[in-house]
C-alpha cells in the first residue's frame, strides 16, 4: 500500500504519545487514523481513530487499512449518472476526471487519490459493468484501466500510460486546482461570474403583476 497509507512508529519509552492517538495500554498497539468525511471545508483536523484488533500479519492488516480508507470517489452508473457527476463538479467549479476500471471495488490507490485531491478535483469511477456500456462506448474506451480528464470544450485528455501512483499523481496535479475550490482564484472567479450572471438574469425578469383582477360579487338573488 505504498503511497496510499502512511505508517508511523511511536516508541512508548520516549514518553506519552500525542493526544490525538489516545491512551496506549500495551504494546504492540496498532491504531488507524483517517480524516472524517464531515470535516468542514476550512478544516481537515477532525480524525477518526480505530484500534486494530486483528491478526498481526501483513494480509489482514492490509485489508483492515484498505477497508478504513476514506473514499471520495463518485460512482458512475449509466449515462444519467455522468450528467449528474458533471453537474455536481460544475457546482463547485471543480475539474472533472473519470477513471475507467474493470475492478469490482475501488482500489486503495484511487481512494488515496480522491483524498489527496479532495475539493481540488472531482473524480468519478466507471466500472466495466453492463449499465456502463454506453458510457464506455461514448468515451471510446477499449482497454482498462484508463483515466480521462473532461475538458469543457469536449476535447478530453486521456492518460495513455498505464496508471500508477506516480503517473496518476502527476496527471492530477496537471489538471486539478492548485488549492481547494474555496481558496483557488480560478474557481472563485468562475463562481463569482456565475453568481453575477444569475443576478442579472433575475433582475431582467418581469415583475409579477400584483394587481388582481376584480372579481364580480356573488349573485345572492334566488329565483322562486
């Protein structure tokens, strides 16, 4: 899980561990720390801490870490889902990246990528299932895995080389925002221009007619 999970060692003989780790009652103790999905956009300090109680072997420890990793990937399921993905990205002026994969679950590398570039790009995963057949054909995908950056002008950019952490990281750095969208000058300019356009459109709308047509008085005369 290189480049996906950082491993740190604390020597208990050196003193008390950092407060965030909590109490350690015996050794070896293994704890997994990961950011909460509910962190506010201005903070990434809140962490969730899980104690590992499984076997001290490589495979079960790796599976535990993979299961606990945050996942901010948008799952794509059909053409309508692609349009929803685009709309959500555009709402925050985020660059859009699609990862086409034959895997049935999101890999730990892709999970790590979604965490590193959270709020700097929006990543969707298109798996090679039947309901994505039209999506795969639309983007001309003939082999997996494949990574595509969606350009607003329709001239999409495909990462031709086989994805690895270093290549994916480089690709994302080329196309993602430099900072989170709420701090990035380019994204803020897009959002501000959109707000101005919406305000102008609202101002140009005709005012509703507040005067109601006079209704005739009810006929109270009864014929005998």
